[in-house]
């Protein structure tokens, strides 16, 4: 009986520690969830970045000409939201969706914006003189591959383009995560 005091005190201390741990866990889980929420949102946004973006009415693209179109998206980084614009080259050769071509303006060499030169019927990169055909195929200069074509859909008379970034400086088309 003389030894039961310290034993009981030890047991009560153990119970108190366990109780405090459980309470700390209950408080910590929502706090950690709140802190990590932006990271989760960023991941969702990265997946969303691969969704289709509105490039405007099809009728705005004259048949047989390359036209620059702007895609707008909201990029989330933690709590910060940024409006990001991307440019794409669009040409339609007829009334059907099969007659449409969409190319990224980003040069696959080092990422400069590629220009269309109607007088030469060629795309030319102003940075190091990369030249591409009217279909976007590589003709000459340092770019290691042709211009990157982008997926698109036509919905109710509007063009929707799936914006994607590809690795620059390499011959293969490798998707870069956003
Ligand atoms: S970045 Fe286009 S040719 Fe170098």
C-alpha cells in the first residue's frame, strides 16, 4: 500500500499526457489542413491549366490566314492569383474543324515568340533566325523541332484551345508540368 501513491501518480500523469496528445492532434489537423490548402489548390490549378481555353469566335479567323489569338487563364500560386495570357497562331482553311490548325508561338529552341511573315509565307523566330514552313515544320536554323501544335475543340461556333507548355531545346515534344 505504501508504494501505491507513486504508481497512481505515474498512471495519472500518463493519462494526462495521453489526453493532451489527443487534444493537440484534434487542434492540429484542421490547422495543417488550412496551411496546406493552397498547395492542394495549386495542384488542382495545374491540372486545370491543361483544360481548354476560349480563343474566340471561329468567324473571327479569316479562311486561309494565320491569325494570333490570345488565351487567358488564372494561375494560382498559394494565395496569389495571377491572370496569365498565352498567344497561339490559328489558321482555318475551311468551315470544318478538321480545317483548323493551332500552333504555339513559343520557339522550341529557346522560347522566343515566333512571328508569321505573310510575304515569305513562313514563320520566323527573331532571336536566332529559326525558320518554319507555313504548316509550322522546321526548315532551318537552331530550333531542334517543328513548332508545337496544340489541341483544340470547336464549341458552338467558338474555338477552345488546350494550352500546354513543351520543353524547349530538345528534339522530342516533352510536356512540361505547369
Ligand atoms: S529562340 Fe527561336 S531560334 Fe532561338
